[in-house]
């Protein structure tokens, strides 16, 4: 049984950094309405799941968690359970039929209605608010963030790219950029609060555009860098078509913009990219990588890749392996394709690659990328890197964990340092995912 009052709430956040940023906004909205954040689920009278619908296993996780919440509601009938974010936006009010535990639904554009939805749910209704609002950027809301070292700052919402496999345009809506002045106001607050790292977020962040101010993403990134000269500045996620020389030169010219770019490729085959509606060929992607590496010596690159998309032949898969071998990304998010209802692929293409083949191809991709990552990380042994300490290591309270400007995870001996410190670390060991060292 939960022990919190009826106006206490707890948010479980699933999925991407944008969801984490949204949860900070939701917390602010609810606190303004008189609700109180609980430290844990068992101390809350309201439990909210901020969900992700990008992949099938993310949806499965929510369905399993709802079984747990159904058990809690049997013990405490006053408990309110709300499902927020991309899954209810995708499934709409039909989601109520998936679990009797669900009391309310809200999509990414309707979080301002949560106080009213909660009150309606208490009266026995099953309220939902799932409209798209192309004007909603949550301007004027001060997010309530966890921690005081790194901050996510959404600068745009939605996506217009309509990749065949992707559900994001159907859950996040069309692109709209936050006003330049609003973004800069948020950055100035973070600087005044002493944040050490600022990450600019968008489903397609480098298509940012504020036409009234004449500001594109390169100009925004430059302005943020100048406004926060003592902080590290990052951004994610980028689309290859929007990587420009202007943007890369901005990164090169500003030392506090981290020398790391996450640039999803999804496949090494131009034929597969065409079916995916990615809007570029492999040759064009390689040109972008060449531009980046020519202007940013020592840059670290990461990517996303999907195994077994509709119509993928063995030669397409081999092209993906060849691409990984050629470009040698620092890391990659690797998945096999799962159909997302409502997408272009689900409506018009045949999911014709057997699951056993998808899994085999994915494992080959993972094995190759792990080898490459391990080799790259081994090369760092003996070097000294600057690490922003983020937290205690999961291994030991005597160690801290942080990241380099290139986004490499580093575990190092504490030696009196604290989270938030910038530490020069001598790298003494490496795996394919983590560097280990000691302060110097």
C-alpha cells in the first residue's frame, strides 16, 4: 500500500532524453498546481509513467509494469495511475483496454491539463487529453530537474522527416522550435545555478529554426556556447541531411562545445536507406562524416543502426558491417527492426526478414561494434583526459563516474573529488564501453 497523501506524485521515466526533460516539466506543472513530488513510488498517491513507443520492447516494458501497478491498486483503491507520453499518443484512448490499472492518459503536448485530468480520474472518470498542439513548447515553465550538474534543454519538438520505420512523427507531431529568446533565458538560468553541462535536445535538433530572429541551429549553438562559457555544451539527435559546414565550424570554433556528434545512419545500404525514406544515400552520409572529421580532429562519433528492416538482403547487411568497419564509430545503438503500427513501413512494406535472421544479423553488428569500440578505447590507455564527474560509480563509493568531452564513460579513483568537478584522469585500463583511471 502506498503511504503518501493523495496529492503526492511519482514519475517513472522511460526512453529518451526528451522524456527526461518532459518529466522535469511535468514535475514543475504539478508542483505549481499544489502537488508534491514523492521520493519513491510507495510514497505516492499518484503514479505517472512517462512512456516511449519507439520500439516494441519499450511498449512491452510498460505493459509488464502495468501488471505491477494493478496489484498496487488492488491494495490501495485511491491510487491514481496515469500513462503519459508517446505510447498513449500512439494508441490513444484504446489504451484503457490494455489494463484496468490505467486512470488517465496524456500525450506530449497536453501536460498542462494533468491537474484537471487527475481530478477527473478521482471522480471515477477515465479522462484523456491526446490532442496535438503545434504551438506547445512549454514556454514559461521552469523545469524541476534531478541533480545540478547536467541539464537537458529541449529546443525543438516533433519531427517532419517521416522515416518509414519511425513512430515519432505520430507521437510527437510536426516540428516546432522553441523561441530563441526562451532558450537563451533557460540557459542563463542554468548558468546562474552553476550547471556544468548543457545538452540541447530535439528529435531532429539540427533542423532548429527561429525565423523571427533569423536563428538556425548553428547560430543557436554558438549563442549557447557564448552564454555558458564555463559549461560543456552538447546536442542530440542529428539527422545527416542537416549537418552543415556552418554547424561543424561552430563546434570547431567553440572549445566548450563537446567534440562528439551522434549521427544515426540506420543502414549501410543505399537501397535499404531508400526503403527507410531516410532522404540520403550512403555516399552522402560518408561525405558528411568526411566533413566532420576534416574540421574536427579527434572527434568521436556514435550512431544508430537497425538490422533486418523490410526487404533487407544479405548484401545490404554486409554493407552495414562494411560501413561500421570503415567509419569505426566510438559506439552505436543497435537494434533489430520491429514494426510500429501506423508507420509508413507498417502500412506499405512487408516485414519479410525472419526474426531468427534479424537476431543473427544484429548479433554480428554488435560483435563487430564491440570489437571496434574495444580497440578505440584501448588506444586511450596512457592518455590523460578531462572528465566531468557525474556521480558515484556503481562499483564503489571510492570511485566516481564521469564523461570526457567525447562522451566516453570514465570510472576513476575518488581521491577527494566530488560530482561536478572537472578532473584530469590518466587512463590505465579499458573495456569496449568504459575507461578506467586515476586522477593526476
